[in-house]
C-alpha cells in the first residue's frame, strides 16, 4: 500500500468519524500560517490518542514534541477537570505558536509555558554510567541508558522545581551541575585504570 492510498484511507475515516471542530481546525490554520512543518498527526490519530487516554483513565499526560499544539488539544480533552498535561517543545518558535493555540482553545485555564535550552550531559553521562552497571552489550545498554536517562531528567526537573521556588530553573542547569562532577569522576576513574594497566 503506497502513501497516496494511506492518505486516502485516513481522509475517508476522518470524514466519516471525526466531527468538524473549530478549535482544532483553528490550531491547524494558525500553525500553517506561522510556517510550522506540516507533520502534525491526522484527526484520526488525534482521536485515537484521545480514546486511549480516556480508556486508561489518564489524569496526567506527558507529551514530547508539541509542534503547534494540535495533538496537545486532543490529549487535553481526554483529561478530567483536575488533570494535568505537560508537553515539551525545544523549538522556541514552535512553543510560541503552541502557546497561542492552547490559549485560544482554553482561554480560561491556567497555562504555564517554560522554554529551556538543550539539556546537557545526559547523552554523555548516562551511557557511561550504565556501561559500568550492565556491561557493554549494546542491546541491554541502550535500553538501560534510555530508562536511566529518563529517570535522570525527571529527578533533575523535580530538583529544579524544588530549589527554584517561584522561579523556573532551566533543567539544563541542573543536569549540568549534577552531571558535570559525576562525568569528571568517571573520566578520572578511567584514567586511573588506564594508568594502572600501563604500569602493570
């Protein structure tokens, strides 16, 4: 099945199963007008995410990659009144467009947008630490690094929120402060072992 057929099938299901929605269509138009890439999910995929979140009884949702906030709106509509959704977007322009779209869709709800720069030391520190714990087998190492990296980021974000008070401390600062010294210890340990092996 080629891409044109997939697109036709998706369009058919969207027409038959998805009701017209001014809020979602406005988000798509605003994203297109702002020059965002047309890589948002389709309406049927958005409905699927919504149904899955409702089926699970989700109260908290984490979305990685906001783009213009189209999928975010679909997910937000699945949450109960006291639910919480966190969506992460690295591109400042995308985040600004998503912020406007979310405010238009939910004008009376509190919306907090935090823009952070690249997160340092995670890709350097975590795989080195995991190699010490699980060995050098790539299959296990990749899985362990992914889980440990996620845990490291969650811990860093929690610490940033605890020490910052009303100030939003960028998580990249925390990862650098935590990861820098640990990475230095790993490097020094490797150097000591290399020196010991050379002298032996």
